[in-house]
C-alpha cells in the first residue's frame, strides 16, 4: 500500500493552473446544487476527501497518516471536553485540554531544535488546524459552542479550501454559515466575488509573486552575499522578499476565499491592503487578519482579563505592554524555534508598545501636532519600512548571511 501511495501524483493546493481546472470541474455539481437551494453535503465530503488525499499522497504519504491520526486525536479531545463542559467548568480541566490540544504542534515545533530533524507528527497545515481545534475548545469553555458532533467538527477541521494555509476560521462562525444554504441572489453575489478574487489571486501569486520571488530576489540575494551588511543589494533583498511574501500569501488566501465562496461558505478575508497602515497596530489589523485576531482574542485579551482580575499590575500601561510582548513573542515562537523568528516577534511586540506610548505622549504633549496627508504619508512610510526590515529578519536570510 505504501508503494502504491508513493507512486500516485501529488497536487499541491493552488500550485498550478491545472489544479484549478480539476477543482472547478469537481465543484460544478456542488455549485449547481447551491444555485437551486440544495447543499449536497455527501458530494462535498467526497470531493474534499479526494482533493485532500491528492495533497498528501505521493511523496507526502507520511503526512497523510499524520493528518488522519491528528484529526482523530483532536476530535476525541473536543468531543470529550464538550461533554464535560455541559455540567462542569473547571479552569484546570480547561487548561489541561487546551494543553493536550497543543501538544502535537509543540512537538512539531520543538523537534528541529531538539533532535535536529522534523517530527513525523508534522504535516502541511498542522498549525492552522491547531488554531481551529484550540479555538473550538475555548469557544466551548466560553459557552459560545452549544452543540457539536464529531462529523460537524471533522467537517470544520478538514474544510478543503483552507486546510493547508488558512485563513483561520472559528467553529461557531463556520458552523452557522455552513448550516444555512444561501439564497440564490446571495450565492450569485458570492460567485461574482469569488471569480474576482480568483483572478486577483492569479495576478498576485502567479505573476507578481513569481517575478519578486523567482526573478528579483535570487539576483539581490546572490549579489548581497558578497557585500557589507548595509548595501543597496541588501535593500533589494529586503524589499523583494517582503513583496514576494505578501503577494504569494495574499494570492493563496484569495484562492482559499474564492473556492470557499463557490462552496457557499463566507471564509473571512486574510489581508486588507496592509502596506497602507499608518502604524504597527493598524498593520496587524490588516495583515494575516485571521491569525492576528486569533492571537488578539485568545492570548492578548485573555491575559489582560486574567491579569486585571488578579491585579497583577497596578499600571494599565504596564499591563498592556506586557500583553503585547507576550502576544508577539508567542507568535514568534509559533513560527519556529529560531533566533530570527523569536527576534521578529520581539521587535513587533516592542513596536506595539512604542506605538501606544507615542499615541499617549502625542495626546498629552503634542496636541498641536498637525494631522494631514503629509503626516499620514510619513507614518505609512515609517511603518512600511519597519515591516520590511522585520521581514528581512523573518526570511532567515540574515542567518545565512552571518552564519551560513
């Protein structure tokens, strides 16, 4: 069986135009059903299974078994906690189940640093599925998830368009959306938006990201290796990588949203013109929105609530600064146990602290400071270049430059 699995063709999600042809043809009966007010759940499950299988067969067959085991494990945890939560609400039990849900991703993230190679438990998309699973446990604890069945949870976890790289949805929002078949007029609007996002995604990922990632970046990367640290070529590396990262990831997210719309599900948008941000807080409200809001709601806000309740801090500015640093350092560690990911999170946490301090200082001491198009452009310029500088760090290029 292993030889058979490894010999099959593998289709990376949204990797080639041919993938879209197969996917759209497969989704056509589902779309026809939605047009006439019917959601063919059995057919959607079949198509999702086939395309998920094709993502993880071939050379990725080990990931397929890891995915199956992982989903079974998380389903057991979520269902058991849901059953427990009906009559009980122990904080210790909640933390225990949250930790148990996090254990697979902790092992996967620690393995390269601890044993020098990737864990066999890992598979493409494990981080995003972990956010969904832990988020469901948290929503259950908060009483927002009243009813859940194993099938509904598995359907949420394995929603095919978003399985490998998000956007990160919430069970309550997804379930409410999925259980309601859209009206014909609403579905036609989803199709219209989906087609637009699909073509915009093609422009982002297969044209703009291609030139920045495959043409411009390698040129500057090679040239900068022989330069001093601060050089024009290094700036080229910084900007080309930053633009590649945005257009590649935003393009992928647009594909996921478009396919979700075709399936009658309003998956949330992940990017909202982030390079127009006037400060770093606005940037995180526009960049990888589903991830930043997940961290905001489930780490930042919960830490603030707990610290306020237990009176850990006398000064609320100190509290918010600590919460910012905890939030962004956690995000840095989530990306990987390497110095540049951790420093990336630290710098963004520090930037959020400084941004809050500056706003307080400006309100108190600089009330007459002008606010106009020019000052907004200056703010956008500063924010944009700070973000690009941290993207250079995030890319791992400096690790190669200094230690490679």
